């Protein structure tokens, strides 16, 4: 067996942080997709991984030398309700590797069989959700948004029982770590102050080493997580991403997007959009995501209180001060991003108000989010291209009235129109994982064992900011704006 350069650190924490559990073998592993470039960057041999022994490892049929498989413990607030024990119920963390840039990553198998945290579940994953996470996480990476990555998808040759019998699969996922807000909550809820401190020390060393030299390292840890989450959620909004299930156990302290369950992307713009079938009240709707992120971070701050100061009043004050940084950080990242999407600077008087006005008009007209901003790139260069944007509005005069102020600000900037359009195309994707195309890809794979649509869509999404005339259909909006689309967790 080829050597994988495992360098495991989480297993050196106390035993109560995890349960040692090897993956459960599957009947007939078959490689669907290997992310060869990612594998090479992680110091793995792609050719070996694609061979029988490598596929067996990726499916969980063998444990490679140096791996120390575990299921991690965590708790979490799910739709606002605290569950004191969740944990990896269908995932096994094989170990950690350090990439060519010196960055540490977890290698985890999702769908690897039952663990002590399975709560009577089968520990398996269906093919559809595995393909969705592979595709969407890689699309997010191509968009430049911090995210877990997909190393491989492997069919198991077995069926899993959900509402019906479905082909099973395993996803090999790569993450900066799998430390969640819920991981801290797990120990805080048990009054295990020693474990909270050990976990905080581990997170500091792994994700925020610069904070180790701060006067108050644990406050610096909280500040760091707050800042990364503010930036992350702003990045989500700027591409129309809806996570769908922002429970505290689905928020990574590393600042990566993690756990792509009922996720989806906006078609018609409406901040109230919620795709998840289990989010009946829209708690995790598109426009709710900044507020929910802050709510989750408040739960992290509560778990860290004993570390922030010996005096409870002082600890609460420190936590409140850290949390107060979320709003300004988010607003700056979001408004800077919106202004750049319009070819402007947020510092320019009127730019933010202009962006907000456009979004309000888009909501009223149910204009497609991605198409509106992408077509504005052409309109910035050639006024005659306004027609393509106008067509997206129920009342085109709404766009006409807005465009007057936009062109005025562009002209005042004195920038070459071609340069403005080029800068806009670099932040306004032409291609996102359109929900109807994702579903069509899943149907082809699950019902016909046809992975051609998956491969083609994956290739298109690897270049989201490039015009790809041969694949123009992947940029098209669905009929009726996708208003009735629903996603499911797939657990």
C-alpha cells in the first residue's frame, strides 16, 4: 500500500473527544470521481487512489497505514433546540495530512457506516446527496469561497433505505478541521471546563496561531471565529447561496462552509427564499443567514465564557464586545462586495444605497440574481446591452430608472468601460450550480447510472467566471424562477 502522509493531532486530545471506529466495509466499491489535483496537493498519489487498493480505502474497506479512524463528539442547536449529543453518526475521520503549503486537513469518509453517535441510523449515505455535496463544494471552491472540498465519490454497490431504496455512496471530504461550534457546546453543556480549554487550545494552534501571542488568546480566538464567519456569510450572499441548515453543529470554527445538506442557490431574488423541506418557518432563509450566524456565534461565546475571564461579569463583557464586531465586519464585506459587483467602490457616496435599491427592485420583479449581475457586466461596457437586463424585470422601467443613477456613478469614477466590465466579470459568476441542473444530474446518476451530466456540470462550474458559449444552457434560469424548488437533507 502506498504511503499517505498522515500527521494526526485530534486523536491526541482526551479520549472523550471521540470514539475510535473504523469504517464499515461495503460490498462493491466503484470510483465515481477522484479529485486528482486535490489529491496531489495533499501529497497523495492520484494513480494509486484511482486503483483497486485506493478505491477500497476511499470506500472504507481498508484502513491505510498511519490512519487513526475516529468519530468525533459534538452537540448542537438544531433549529434553535439544543441536542446535547449528536456526533459523527455516519462519518469517520481517517486522519490528517499536511498539504504542500503546510496547511493541515482532515480526511473524512461520509457514509462510512454506523458509529456510537448514529442514534439508530444506518451510518450510510445515498448517492444523490454525495453527488450534490461533491459538486456544490467544488463549485464553491471555484467561486473563491472558503469551503470543505471533495476528494472522491465512491459508489458502494449497496442500497440504502430512505423513503425508498437508493444506491449508496461514500464521499471522501477534506476540511481544515471538523471542529464545530457544537463541539464546544458538547463539553460546555457537561460542565467539562478542562475539555473546553483543551479544545480551545487545539483550535488556536490549528486555525489561529497568531492569536497565541495575544494578551487574551481565548478572546482572540472568539474574535477570529467571528471575523471569519462574518466574511463567509457575506460571501454566501454575494453569490446567492442558501446553506439551508445553519445549526450550530454545521458551523465550522475554521471559517469554512461545511455540511452541504439541503443547500441551494437563488434563482429569482427574494431574501425570504428558503428551499429546505425541513425549514417550514424560514429560519435559515437566504436573508436570515447573517442573523443566524451571529446567533450561533453567541452560543460559541457562551461555551467559552469560563476562558474569557475569571470574573463572570468581565467574561460576559468580553464576549459581548467580540460579538459586537460581527455586524460591522459583515456589513463591510457585504457592501464592499455588492459595490464591486456593480463596478463601484463602497466608499463612493451613494454606491451602497444604489445596490440596496437594485435589490429591492429585483425582489419586486423576481429578477434572476445571477443573470442580473452578470448581464450588468455587458451593460457597463455597452449601453445597448441594457436590453438583456431589462428582460429580467417584470416592469423593465424599474431597471431603467435605477440604471440612470448607476451610470452616473460609473461616469464619475472615470474608469474605462472595458476595464469596469472586466472587473465586474471577475466577481459576478456566469455559472452557479443551478438547482434544476443539479437535480437533473442527480436523476441521471441515480435512476440511469449515467454520470455524464455530473461530469459536464462539474467541468462547467470549475470556471464560473468565464463565458462558456458551448455551455450557455447551464447559465439559464429555470422556468417560473425556481420558486417551487425544494431540497432535502438526505440523511
